């Protein structure tokens, strides 16, 4: 007897339909093989005691796009907001350590993370310690300025204080293939930054004025986070260059050199805790059993997650993006 198996995936469920001559009735059974994302849940990583030190993770390029995949994941901003909101309601959370592993990202997304962390700290009134991992540059450094203290690993790359705007001029390529792009606009500046024509000096000046404004905002944030540095010192350091952990410490851009365990111990000390549980938040299906677990998952850290910002969209006629991003 012939049997047929039909399989279809619908919204995280796999449906199997079996029909055969030997079966007087045909039917379908639905088996949930893929668990959709749920709210974050607390996981204890180490330690004992009544108080908690919360370990949060900000890894990858900072952007507001949702993470694509078989199971779409909430974007970095939404996840961070959810985690901070949960922590704000937990009276046992006495300190927070934010592990940063990011080359930066878009200007607005970086500023939102900074704002959310500052707002949380002001309302919760608990110490916030930043622990920089491989890279905490540009937007990654920007959001770190919301912390009470900043620790770097000896091998951390940080700095890259500044703004970049990427544009692509595809005019020559289009001429070679015999394609011409025409734009009908309401004004002469409406299509400024278009990849299909040269940018005029006046348009460059307009873009530069916007970049200068965002750059000044960056300098202000650094001044607030590094009160030990004068405005003149910060301006000298903020020419876009990167620094090693040792160089950043010597320049006053960070407070100390230390590993993640030392950042956690510092957070406990600032909170007046001799013993504490180190906890983190995870979604169903994620496995975390120590303080480094989440950093090693496929969250897209460093340059591997540049796909979060669709740079190729500019070639296809997308809008240029202003970024606090280290992208050599």
C-alpha cells in the first residue's frame, strides 16, 4: 500500500498529514518543533546570597533591525529595554554589569542604548559597571559612558570616537552598462546623497554640518562620562583613532584594566555585597552556564554582524546612514 507524507511549516509548527488506503480516516497532527521567542527568564550563573548582580550583554553591531533567522529575534534595543525593565522591578538586583562587545552602529541606536541605561541607573540607583570585551569602539564606547566605571580587557580595542557617513557613487558603473537613473524632486537638495550622481560641494557641506552636530553630541557624552578629562583633552583623543586597553587606561578613557570576573567583583563591592548571585536573562532555548556563555552564542559580535546594517542598500539606492561605527 502506498503512503504519502506531507510536511509543512507554519509559524514555528510542523504539521504532518498522513493519508493512505489502509486508513479509513485521514488527519493531521501538529508538533511544535520550533519554540517561538518568549519573554526573558532569569538564570543563575554563579554565587550565593540574597542580592543579585545582573550580567547583561550587548554584542554585535548596534542597530534597530530585528535579527533575521529561522526564528526572528527581537532587535538589540527591544531586548535591552526588556531586560532593564525586568531588572527595575526586581528589588534583589543590587548591581549591573554590562558586557560590551561591539564596533558601534547607527547614531540613533547607540544613543538610545545610552539613554536607556542612564535612565535605568537614575531610577534604580544601583551601580553599573561596564566590561569591554574584544571591541568596544565608537558606538560601543558611546554607550559605555552611561556606566559608573569602565573596565577593559588587556586586549580590548576601544576608542574610535567620531562619526562616519558612507555613500556610494555608482554613476560610472551604470554608464558602462547603459543604465541611466532619473529623479524628479521638489527641490534641488531632495536627492542629495544619491548613489546615481556626484555630490556637489554644497551638499557635502550640508552633510558635514550634520556630522559635526552628531560629533559634538558624542563629545558631550564623553565629557559627562569622563569628568576627569577636559574638553580639550577629549577633543585631542577623539580624532577617530582606536586604542588598546593599556592606551585607553593611560589616556583616561577607561577606569581600569580587568577581566569580566573583576568587573563583577567591583560591582559587588560598589553595591556593598559580600556574597551575591550572578544572574542573567535568557530566552527559552538559550543555554547559559557561565559568565561567558551568551557572548559565545550566535548573537553576531564584532565584524561578523555588520550584516545588521545593510551597507549594500546604498548601492541599490538606499539612504546614507550616519554611524558611530569603527569599520576599517
